[in-house]
C-alpha cells in the first residue's frame, strides 16, 4: 500500500483497485498522456516517467505508474529532475504539461517502496547546498526553475507528494471531482516536498494550516475555492494544451522573464520589485524577440504568415 494512497472513499474516485479514479474530466488522459490531436515527435519512458514532445513545442511529462495510482518512488523523483534539466536545455520546448497516466495524477509517495532501502532515504533526504533542496524537494521544485511555463492537468487522485508536484507548476487545471489532499498528516508527517513553500504562495496561512494539519480530502472544485488549483476544466489536459498554445504565441524571452520576475518578487517590497522590473525589462526592450513580436502583430493585422520567434535566452542555471 502506498503511504499517500487512499483507503477511504474520495470524491469522484474508486478505491477498489489501482485503476482510474474516475474523474469525469480526465477521459482523454490515457496511457499516452497526450491528447489525440497532438503530433508526438519523440517519446521516452524511464523509471515510470514518460516524456513526450509534440510538434508544437509542448513537453508532456507523464507520471506513469498506473498500477499504483502513479505513486512516487525515489527513482521517479530523480528522473523528474533529469527531465526538467533536459527540457531546460532544449530551446525548442515552449511549454510543459504535467499529468498522470490512466485518469489519476498521483497518489503520493510510495513509502512501501521507499523504505525498502532506509539508507537510500537518508542519502536523498540530505540537502544539496548549491540548490537548497534534497531529492524529495527538488523532484517537485525543479519545475519552478524552468524558463518555460509549466501547467498541471490534474484528474483523479492528487495526494501528498503528487499535490506538491502540482503546486510547483505555474497553473493548475483540475476536474471538478478530482480528489486533492495534503495527506501527510494522516501518517504523522508534514508536507516537506517543497509543499510548505508552495502552499504559502497560493493560499493563506489559515488554509495552509487546515490542509496540513487535517489531511482532509477535498474535490477539485473545492481545491479551486481554496486556491490550491487554478481552474476547473471538464477536460484538464485539453485546457492545459489550450493555455500552452497561448503562451507559445508570445515571446519566449518575455514569458521566461515574466515567470522569473513574479517568482522573485512575490514577497518582496516595492523598492526591490521596481528594481527587478527594470532589470528584467532592459534586455527585452531591444531584444530580437521584441522585434519579432511587433512583426507578428503587423503580419496578423495584414493577414500574412506570422514570423517565428528566435530561441529563448536562458534565465536559470542549475
């Protein structure tokens, strides 16, 4: 049994097997992790993480362990970190969609698998000083480090470590009857996979405490009300793809700098924020992609073919 996996009834979910949790909006999220309309240029699966890249420049990252409700293992967390670095280096990728196989996002960390090797847990619990995170924290937080927008499409179960991965994305679509929970308290633990840092950015202290101390299971619709999720969608994956295309239509440099600017100033005072606004804007004003953006606007107005953007400039160093 997975430590974060459900053993009681959850909204819109079946607990009788490790099959789909029955989120109605997740019907199109199957083993492929990509909508039928997507043209996949490459696909690889390692350690239950599947990476598929479409011809639109969308990277689909699939938590792919459906027989265990996509419960997380240490190799899966390590692989997510590797995949995030791979995406960061690939300038053709313009957006990332995180989702899960067979109608579930993730039931959380699989303690049964993890505790087969206590020594491995200790080794991966130690912090890397150059990042400030350990493996359990970096697995979710690596998505915040990317230049490109990361969108989570959440069907079915989204518990514990799975919820913390979703929170590390920039925008989260959920089916109304998905099941969300900061489930660690059920096992006498705290949300330590970057969860507290993410929670304090999306909900108030009172809600964060209630969720962290109570381990309540809430629906996707309630998750939106609380601020955990961004938006309810009948088909979370299709909604994520639609939003990804909106971002792809903008300058990759402007998108990257906007993400960076908001992340680094969210709790900063006005003076620092104003300085960083100037700092991030300066290279954009006379950059190649600002010229392309103007050319695209003119071409669209004239009904002509839109010129393509130049590869983005990196803003992060791992």
